[in-house]
């Protein structure tokens, strides 16, 4: 356990940041899962809307430093590639 006042304060602030980062990460994952599910079900138009939300949430998470910008870019590229392939087979 932390002994100094500053270390105790860091423990508190790190916990607040962890909780907030969790929100951004979870939101991005939720939209990605929703998009993948919609593509699998063949709901391409709804998947497109969900993909836009996923891209937005990934960009926001990358801006906040929750995930690395290259990580966000890679996830967006994979999602868009999957969506394009589904649109092509439609």
C-alpha cells in the first residue's frame, strides 16, 4: 500500500482514470461486436451505421490515449474490410 500522501493521491487518481478508460474501451468493443453481428446476419445497412459509431468511438478512445492510434486504425481497417466484403457478396 502507498505510504506518502502523493502516492495515496496517485492511487485515487489512477483508479478514476482506469474507470473512465474502461468506458471508452468498452463502448468501442460494443459497437465493433454489434457491427460484426449485423454483418453476419446480413443486415448491411444497419451494419454500416453501427460501423460509423464504432469508428467514432475508436477515434475517441485513441484521442484520449486509451488505445494506441495504430491499434484504432487497424481495428477500423479490419471492420471496413469486412463490411466491404459483405457488401460485395450482397
